[in-house]
């Protein structure tokens, strides 16, 4: 076999390997997106969702290691969030932020057109657009199979290097979300309890001023 044929053979081998690799990546991306779509559909099918969660932030370079717990109730876009000693209530029009430590309440209008507005509901469906998808490792957790999907932001301006979404394969519920920042910061949100269609009171997503008689109310236009 002459040198030209040898080079041609090697070129074909490399080309075929690359094509197979790209094909497998495309299949994995499709499989990952399909699982995430199932998660989104499941979330939208419930009347309400109540979640207890643990949140941790770690940055070895800055010697930061923090942990806290919280809970949130969701009904459509409405939410009642308790986290780090602060309560946030969204009644569909305004966001009320209650800070007991300062005895202060901030009231702000909600702009549905603001794509940057973060709501707890978006945290369960944030992955629908703006990312490249990859099928990652599975994990067995006390009999539960958790499948990880790796998301890579499309925007180079995004300060997150990657996001790992751990999904309970049986329930199609999110178990954990791990964000790795370009600066080395790692944040992890782990769901301790995921309950659906709970008997919530009528005013669960309503701010009741009478509960905070001595609080200063700061209204933002």
C-alpha cells in the first residue's frame, strides 16, 4: 500500500470517528432535551407544588462555604417563598418582600415582559431555552435513579460555566440543580421534599398587611 493510500485510509478513519462522535453527541443532546421536556410538562400539569429545599454555596478560592434551607409554594406564576429569613410573596401583580430582621416590607410591581425577572416557577423550567444539552452520568441514591443533564449556556456573557440538572427518572421531578461559575463558585440546590396538589388556603399567595402592624413599607414604582 503506497503512502497516499495510507494517508487516505487514516483520513477516512478519523473522519468516520468524528462523524460517529458527532452523531452520538446529537443523539445524547436529543435524549437530554426530551427528558427535560418531560420535566416541564410534569411541572405544568400540577395545580400547585410545595418544595422544601437545601441551598449551598461554595468557593474554595474565596474560602466561602454557606448552607441554608428554605421552602416555596407555587401555583402557576404565584409563589410564596421563605429563604434565608426573608419571605417573598407574588400575588400575580406585585412582589412583596418581607424582612422580619429589619421590620421592613418592599412592594414592587412585576413586569411579565421582563425576561430577566427570576421567579421560583422559572427555576423549574429555566432550561427550556438558551443552552446546549448533554446526557451526563446517572446516580443511584437510596434506590432512586437520578439522571444528570449537563447544560452549557449559549451566551459567552453568561457567568456560569455549566449547570447540572439531576432528575428523578421515575417521577420526572428535579432533584438537584448544580451551577458551576466561571469564577469557581459552585451553588447547589437540593430538593428535600416535593409535594403536589396540596390543600393550600385561599390567601396563601396574598399579602396581608395586618400581620405586620409595625413594619415600614417601602413601595417601588
